[in-house]
């Protein structure tokens, strides 16, 4: 950030009065430009023993498989965002059941909210952001071709819970460290 | 938003290629300036049969009582944000137990993530953003002097769950309509 989006003057990185961290501040009009994490909302669309995945037609991770998910927009609720992303990416209609996973990704400033859902019909197809959309049984999931760690853990937890017919909320952090990308359950991340 | 924060040129409100909604777009450098909802993270600090509340020393709702909560910052997890806000507003240390409530506020572009927590000691005091910090039993909660609807529902659900010793995740939308502010459980909001 170089310029004030309100008045167009140069901004400076400084700690504003009554604050304790650096912000982009406009010395001309006084505006403080806060930056905050974004929410990614998505769902696990289920049809019988299968899950709907989308093959990405956009970067990042072009050609890799993902669950329908994307940035929550202004004016939406998180479950509405999940419904919209599913419609946009897979031309698919789902019924949101409940919240299934909350993943913090502090290194990329995102929080994922993933919902359990039922696919309402088989009238789906690739949206503009997908090359292909298809249903997969657990055995057919392309585990090595998944787009994101969040998607891998969403599917892993989903199939584990389904095996015990005991769905619970999964919360934790997905962090990148020397061992790769790791899931730390609950409030496990140390500061 | 009037100016591009990257190059300082004027921005225009238009639908970018491959998008379906209006964004602030810079015709000079091409940057699309997305705006997204923010996360407010907080907790319900519990000590025996009491809950810690803070009397706000800042606007909005100066002088009204609230739970420790605030905007999640870059580089944080949601539970770290809740810990930090509790430390800043009440000089209090808590142990986060689990996620208790997810409230969508689509009209103000916020998602609240509220956690159950245990207050670790009684060494708390008013932080810079608080006039006063105190423990309240259920009977003593100043229900008519609470700062926000999110706080009222957090406390209402907390005491209801505690009465049955059955804490569960509460998800839903808080919307303003002709009847005032209302909580709609789960994925209830219609579009």
C-alpha cells in the first residue's frame, strides 16, 4: 500500500495514537488503513457415498482438485458464500447442514469455514473457474492432486467422521513449517 | 474508495473481466481492490459462576458492557486474536477451551467467532479501551446495558447451555429488520 485510497496522498507505515501496531496511515487526511484476514467459505457437497470436487481452471493450483470454496463477499453470510461458490464453480445446488471445520491459516491471513452439505441433484457442470466437476468415492479421491492443504484435511476429517457416523466440528491451524504443511488441532499453535 | 492504493490513480467502480460483481478497479495499473468481511474474535472468560465483562471506554457504545472481542489482525489465528483482545481490554489471561459461537452479521460485514474460555487468575484490570472490568453472575449481568447484540446472544446462549451442562456450537445470523435485531439460527437467512 503506497497511497491513501480516500484522498490519494502518500501513506506512511506508523503506529497510530491509541494503537500498538504499524498501520498504513495517511498524514494528509488522517485515515488509518487497516488490513485484516479474509474468510474463505466452502462446503463438502455429498451425494450418497460420493463427494463433489472441482478441477481448477484458475491459478493458483490450476488443474488440481478442490472443494467448492472462495472468498466471502460483502453483504453475505458465511453459508450464503458457500452456496454461491458451489453454484459458481460447479453449477451445483446444495443444502448446508452445519459448520464442519474452521481452519486458521495465519501465514496467508485466511480463515476457512467449511460446511457439511447435501448435493440436491445431479444437474452439475463445470463453472467458469473449473475445468471439470465430478463425484468421487473415498477410494477414488485424487489425494495427490488436491489443490490445498485445507481441502486435504477437510476430506480426511469428513471420511474419518463418516466412518464412525459421528460428525463433529474440527478447529485448528494449518501452518507451514520445516516439515511441510501441518494441522494443529484446537488452540494448539504456540506464540 | 477513490484512489488506487498501489499507484495513486483514480479508481472506477466496474465489473472486472471474469468477475460478476462491481469492484474498485484501477484503469492505470490494473489492480482490482477487493473488499471482504472482517472477523471479530472474542471470548467468554469464566471464573467459577461468573463471567468477565468490560465497560467500553471507546466508541461505538462508549460506557456499555461487552465481552473481550475485537478485529482479528494479520498473522494471527482466531483464538490468538481472542487471547490478545482479552489481554488488551481486561489485562486478563484466559485459556481458550473451544469455539462457542459463529455469528454472521451481513449488514455490517462482520463474522464473530466467540470462544469458551477459563479466566486463569483474578489479576485483571481495565485496559486502555475499558473504563472498568468486572465479574458478573448471571443474575447481575447488565442486560440492558450490553454494547452489542452479539454480546447479548453470546451470554444468553452461554447461560442456557451452562444450565443444562451441555455446551454446543451456536451458529447463525444476526440481522437488523423491522422488529429490531434478531438472531436466525443456522443457515436460516433467506436470500
